[in-house]
C-alpha cells in the first residue's frame, strides 16, 4: 500500500506557486501519483487517486462539465490546470464544474513545470514511506523491550494497546481472557463465537487472522502458536488500521507466539526433569532426586507423604500443582508418568490436593508412606485409581478399599469376563439352573453337606450328586481351596 501525501501538502509547497480555485474541502485527499494528459478522456489510463495535470489543449468550454464528471467518476484526487499555454486562464466553465462536483481544481502557473510537481509528489511519497517505516520500527522496538520485561506477554499487550490508541487482549485456547488493556477491552467477549473459525481453519496451514469492522470500531484477531493454536490476541480501535498499525499488530503477534512457544518448551523440559526425578525416587535414590529438584527451586515433602495417581487432563493437573495450593507453593510434587500424573503431597495436605485435582480427572490416594516406601504408596494409589474408574466417585482412597473386600480391587470388566468363562459349562448344561444355586449354597456353607442341603431344601445325597456333576462339567476339584476361591469370585461377580 502506497503511503501518499495529501493534496493540501502538495499545494502548500511555496516554490510551486499553486493556487486552489475549487474543491477546498477535498484537499486532504491523498495523491497516489501524478498523471499528465491532454486527452479529452484520460480515465482509461488512470487507477484513481491521481493528480491529473493538463494544459487544456483539447478542452473547450462546453466540454468542461463532462470532462470533470469523468474524472470524478474515476476517483481522481484533483485536477491541475497549467495556464499560459493553451489558455491564459482557466476557463470559467471548468471552474464552475469543478466547484459543483467538489473536485479540487489547482492553477499551475506557466513557470512551474509539470515535472516539478511530479518530482515533489514522488519525493513526498518516499519521505512518508520512510517515516512510516521508521514509526513501525520504533514501535517494534518498544514492543520487543516490553516482551523482555518480567510480565512478558502481558507487557506486550499493554504496550500494544498504547501504540494503537485502543484496546488489546490476550486469550487462552478456550477463549478465556488472560490479560486485557486499554479502553473498552471488555468488548473482546463479543468475539468468542468467532474464535471457532480460527481454531479450525479450512485446508492446511496455519490459521489466518480475522478482521471485523463497524462504523464505530475496527478489530483484528490473530491466533497464537507455531504448530497449533495455543491462544489468541485481539486488538480494537475506533479508526481503521493504518499500514503502521498492521505492522505493529503483526510484530506483536510474532512476539506473543515466541513467548508462548518458548514458555511451553521450557515447561515441557521441566516436566521431563520431574519425570526423571520420579524415576530416581522410585529407584530409591531420594537424595539424588532432591538435588535435581533443588536446581528447579522446588522441594519434596519432608515428612510422611501420600501418593496420588490422577487420570484425566494431564496439562491441567500439572498446571494446578505448579500454581500451588492454599495460595502458595506447598512442597507438592507432580510428574507425568505414562497415562497419569503422579503427585506427592504432604500427609496433612493430601485431601485438599485430591479435592482440587478432582476437577480435572479421577484421583486415587495411597496410604501415608515415607520416601523409602514410595513404590508401595504408588501401587496403592494406582489400585485406588482403578477403583475410582469403576465407580461414580472422583476421589478414591486405598484405605477405603479394605472395607469393601477383595472384589473392590478387581477390574470390573475383567472379573465379569472371568466369571462368564468359568461358569459357562454350568449355564449351558440343559436347563439345570439348580447347579449354579447348589454350587453357591455349597460354597457359602464352606462345603458342609447338611447345612447346604438344608439351605436348598433338598436331600444331602441329591446335593452330592449335583456337586459331582458340577466338578465334572467344570473340571475342578471342589475340595481344592484355590478352586473354591475362584468359583466364589465368579459367582459373586455374576450376582
């Protein structure tokens, strides 16, 4: 886009001795270029925005109005008429037509060559382009210095709002406002429905920016992130964005993307270190793990701790632990491990941490242990987490499983499959459902024939016959305690 001077700037240059005869109200229009033409209709060779210069060699009084009309329709900026050659003065009809159309009409004296006007406009365009570039570079420098401040992205947003004389806002991936600055920054909430278009761009490649304009406001929204959308930033101003403003906005987008990507890479590196520390702790090398964490400025719980296994939104869990609990860092340690996050919390804080993390997924808690018994604590937390996945509670404690019996520790789907396979021969044996009930009564009475027969209401010889048939169909020795245990689990699971 050409940065052009106004017609008023051109006219005011004293050496040219230009005089405005009509169209004074339109002198702030931009002069994109100068075109010299003696044609009766020069418009086929114009693009709009030119200052047309002519001596009127072929222009007659009667042609003035149509001539001006064609120039106005082509959106020329103004008409410069050179006197002293074809005409000693500008024809009155041309002055009148220009005045009626609001077209600036400028008298060019004979001693002012047209080339001087062309050169002046060219120099002004070059000067304004240089000034525009200088302003853009200066603004970029201020944005870069803001990015280096401790506030980082927030400082860039503050500086951007100031540079544009409007408002700016930083949003996360979900569209929540992380930081906003400038007057009317609350207007950013109106953009949330539009963000979905930027999250899922058509075709391949990075998502494009979004521009919205109304008579009262002009808004630009850009996604942030190198390989995927990690957030957005939006800017708004009362006036349309100039080329400098667009340059400033694009520079801010680059700085914000760099800050986000650098921050995430740093965060990913820290999480890899924490995962390595967890492996050290599980290997019994607690002192080595503490030394590594010291380099990150973190500590492990000093007394007995509780291991938590959390399954769900890993990023959210890790972020929540990093933010701390009870308003300050607490010595809670978290590390990604396989498909879950392992959290080590001081015994007195474990319940609070578990309830907070339940917002992001299911949580299993082990019993309190020391660092030297971390393996046992993690095993308990994992079993509690498995139980949480089978129930409706988001938080499950290993200590609570002990009161629920052995079956509470089994995977529901695996137990059902085992039961169906083991008892299938009895279910498929004709329609003799009494074999299952007889086996259930026999096991419930610990193999006592009389008690089991009395419970069923049959003779003990009948029960003995049924149990022999059960043993044959299942291929199991019912006097074997292991076989009895398996059958009891299968019957209990079957219900």
